[in-house]
């Protein structure tokens, strides 16, 4: 899978969960400023994201920053579905998510014509979460992207950068 570079999205190393968490923390503190060093939510969020990313086999972990927003964490991974993508895959996913009480889903296509389901979740912890599942037609491959903001400040700006990245997906 190839992704276009997007200003404001900075990948971090996937060498180990500790290094991933450390780089995420450093980048988020640099964005928020020195006073943020006293905010335990930043290190906790970075640690949780790094642990989950490594456990799920993520191929990308990054910070997403915008001048009008607090930083967010982005993860992406390639996975497969139980059945190859047919004409109903995105509709089936939306139906399944709606049954799981996740009503905020949309269906679209990327700039390369891949079907995508966009999911906005209300999280148990503070903040916002946005997910996108991009399907490679005729295969079982899916690229799954998750954007999480601890504070939610500047959410629309962060979601716009997320959208630019997701729409650039090109399966190889």
C-alpha cells in the first residue's frame, strides 16, 4: 500500500513499543509546548497507542498536527476480511456497525476509486476517534486507519488531514 505524504502527518518508528511511545510523546509535547509536559494524558495516550499498534501489526503510526489543534495519533494497518470485497462489502460493514450502535458511518470512494467506509466513534475516554476502512476491490484486503485525539480541540482540522491521507491510498 502506498500513501501520499501529507503535511502535518509525521510517522514515527515501529522499532519497539517503547520507542514508538517515546517518539509519539516527544512529537506531541513539541506541538503542545513545554507546559504540556505536566499533562499525564499525553504519555499515557502515546503508550496505549504504541502498545495497540504493535499488538495489531500496524504498518504506520504517526502524529497528526495542525496549528489550530491539539495533536492526534494515527495508526494504519493492512488486514483481510472474511470474504473478498464484492459489491456489498461496504454496505455489509455499515450494517454491522449500525447493529453495534455506531450510527455515524459514511460510504465514499478514494481518489483511486477504492470503496471506503468512514466511522466516527464516541469513545469511552475523552476525545474523538475517526476510522476509515479502505477496501481493495476483488480481494479480501482492507486498509484500516484510526485517528484519535485526546482533547478533541481542532478536530475538524485533524479530520481533514486524515481524509487527505486516506483518499490517497493506492494498493500495490
